[in-house]
C-alpha cells in the first residue's frame, strides 16, 4: 500500500508540474474533491478502491504522455494546444470535463504508429 501511495503521489506531482494538469481536473477524473487529490499527493491519505479504479485512466495518460513525446515540454504543449482530432479543442479541455478516455485513446493511437 505504501508503494501504491508513493506511485499515486508521484503521478499527481508529475501530472501537475510536468504536464500542467490542475488538481481540480485530477479530482474530477477521480470523482473526488481537489483537496483529496492534494492529500494523496502529500501521502497524508490514500485513495480507496473506487478512487484507485477511477485514477487508472490518469495513470495511463501520464504514462502515454511520457512514452509518446520526446520531452515533457512537448507533451505539455500538446495537451494545451488545439488538436484537430478533438475538433480543434485542447486535450486539457476534455480532461477538465472529465473526459480522459478520448485523450488516452488518441495517445494510444499515436503510440501504435497510426495517425489520425
């Protein structure tokens, strides 16, 4: 459980600092309050079973961003730029709406070598 808490804390830190994903957005994705995300980051509280399940797409997103892009700067720029596959919307806007799966699917497509 300690290793899992550390991993989640690291992902939250990376998502915020490297990729510019807001804590409130992560909370929306995990279906918890922003303050809960901050407690997980600080490891003063661990996510329960349902929250861990809800966090899986965020974990997958951060892994794909690291694998698909050559640098965190490039990944961050992509997240905060308009993407034609999303009707020229920014991927981070979809995340703010709680829609992580379309972003993950597109990154997985990029990772496979296919282009949209």
